C-alpha cells in the first residue's frame, strides 16, 4: 500500500495539462500568507535548532531535513510542511528566474512557480506535505533535484499552438 501511495505521488507530481487551467498573479493575501508561513517556520527553527533560514540553499535544505528527521514538524502540521515547500520554491524561483503565481484549475487554486514562455508550472508548496500525509520517506535534497529536473524538462519543451 505504501508503495502504491509513493507511486501515485511520483506519477501525479508533474503538472497535467489535459485539464483547462490558468494562472493569476499573486494577491497581497497570498503574499502575506506565504511570508507568515516562512516566518513561522523560521521562528520554530531558531527556537528548536538555534539556526535560521536564509543563509544558503544548502543550509535551508539541511534545516528542513533536520526539522523532519527530528519530528519537530510532524505530518499533521500541514501549514509548516507547506512552508517548507515555499522555502524550496523560493530557491527554485531565484535560481531559475521563475515567478510565483496562483494556478487555477477545476480542483481550485494553488500557489505555483510558473516556467516562463512554456505554459507550465511546478508545485513545490505541496511536495513535502503530500509525502508526509502518506507517511512516505522524505528526502528534501532529492525533492529539490527532481523539481529542478522538471524545470529543465519544461524549458526544453517546444510549445505547439
């Protein structure tokens, strides 16, 4: 059963473009929610580990992994798990010149990173929380690398209109 859940995560993680969708700019409410989430996770890290986010990508990925490995953030703390995804996304955004957008499809709205000129988006915010929800092993560095590969794949794709 655990294997099936992990397989579904891997299959469903990339964006499907079969359904109609659109992106909207981030609202002030979205931006404030993300900032509050980052701040809460940073405060927790300072209190529990004596370390802060923001020094470097590698430091931030290690901090996230430590918070998970030590069960400082647990599977029922969805907002904090998604804050980890926001921090991962911040590094992907900066390093790959992406932008945060609101992705809207038939299932609702999600915070996503838009890959410019490719009509594609990636979803770092839920990468950790979705794995935690099914008690899957979480390798933060591997998640980051997979998202980087997804960005590269999207950029190589030629849009046919």
